[in-house]
């Protein structure tokens, strides 16, 4: 695995950074379309279906640079990274032809529904049930905290087959078009200020054709984690980009703000915490790159461990960077003018979603270190 980025990756970073900096995101839809037109949204999808032929390595790089410029796109984590990856790996030829070119060129989006009111961290308690009715499927259940359902053309829903009630999770993945009868949504009132809204979904005997199933109904966790590992890598990239953005604002302010005839950045009480935030972000970036490379190399087991570690490290680094940035600006850090206050809430999301730091520590303690489970 390369430690230093290739010249191609460096060039991609520079191009994305220039695009995101020169195209302020006043309109989320327009920014998405412009990014897609340049090949950034579908950079991880197969060339045969209109994508860039890259991997999660390239897609996470794009998202990080957008975030560092203050223009992150949350739906990149969901539409191309999770849904596009799952369909690329396990979809039928017809599903690939229908969805991948549209996901790549940005003309269609797909949301992802896994979390339930009683099944958050414990995904083994998913109760959304899929049962056969002739050749059709009937889906019944509820999902919460599903991003962007209102702007997505369909949602990739995680259910379980009706005969899988023994406690063993056998997830099945279904493409549910937005206007399917019985598929309801309610916007969740969030204090988080984000362009992408959160929704609760209800599935009331949603009837789907046989070809709505993605992959094998008995494939189990393999198909699910084909999407969840990229989700963790992309969340790490999202957090690193946010942390870099906050840090850059703080460094700029510390250079210019003068107190007692010296820039405040000359004082170690200001400079050292900012330097530490930079170090933590760079370390998190290295783990994120490792996770992405392992995933793209086909090492799902190794990528699972690294992706969890990357997400943990990036979330912690992001929260600390944002907090220190706000603290550096003092009262100005809480004004709308400097645009940092809203990041306080957004940064904490990276600690919570899509998996909490405590569950990552559980994973590392018993999967990596071999300690007994506490649950």
C-alpha cells in the first residue's frame, strides 16, 4: 500500500480543491450537478457504466477536498459510495445499467435505510421484514435517520427475510423507488443545520417486483458490509475535510488578529493546540487512506478493521479541530460571519454516525485484541 499519494491523486486533490473553492455551494443541487459533470461524483464507479473507474480511495479524496473547501456533500457517502458500490458488486446486469450511469452523472440519487427505532448500533435487531407474495416481495417496517430521501429517486432498504427469525441476521437489500405505494416518509426536526434532511420511513406492505432485490437473499452480511465499510471510510473523509476547513479558518485568524502588538498565533497557547489539531488530522488521513486502499484491493476483512479505526480517529480529530478553531476566534467563533459555530454540532455527528465511537472500541477490543465481548 502506498504511503505517499501518487501524482494522479495529488492532481485530483488540486483539481477538486480548485473546483470546490471557486464554486461556493449556494445551491446544493447545482453544486452536485457541476461536480458530477466533472466526473467527481461517480469517480469510484465502473467505467463500463459511466463512472471514473476508480475506487473508494479516489471518492474519499474528492469528498475530503470538498469538505476542506467548505463545500462537503453528505450524499456522496450514501449515493455513490454505499449504494453505487453495492449495486456494482452484487447487482444484476439490468440493475447496473439502470442505476450506475445515472448515479455517476448525478442525474439520479439513491438513499440508504438501515437504522431502525429499536435497532441502531445493534443491527441484528432489524425487524423490517421482506416476505414473498408470488414473485413479488412485500416489505414492512420502519427506518429512522435516513438522509436525503426527499431528493433521492430511490432508497436502498435493508430488510431481513421472514424466515430469518432465529437471531442470525440475513440482511436483504431492496431498491425502493420514492413514490412506491406504502412507502411513507416524515422529516425529523433536527437542530443540525445541513442541506440534506433526515427522515423517518414507514414501509406498509410495500410491494416490490422480484428484480428490486439486490444480490442474493441468502448472502448475509457480506453484501451489507460491502456498503458499510465504504460508508465508514467516507465518513472519515467527511470529518477530515471539515476539520481541515475549521483549522484553516483558525490559522488565518491567528495570523491576522493582533493583541499587544503581536499576532495571537505567535503565542504558544494558541499555536500549539492548532499544531496538535493538524497532526491529529494528518494521522487520521493516513488511516483513512489505508482503509480505502485495503477495500479497493478486495480485502474486506482488513478494510473493516481499518475503516472503523479511520472513522474513530477522524471523528476525534475533527471534533478537537473544530473546538480549537472556535476557541481561537473567541466570540467571533460563534458568529455567523466566520461560519464555525454550525460546525460544532456537525462535528459531533461524526462521533455518532454511522457507528458510535463506543461501538468501534467494542469492535477493536474483541475483534483486534481478542478480548471477550461485553454484550
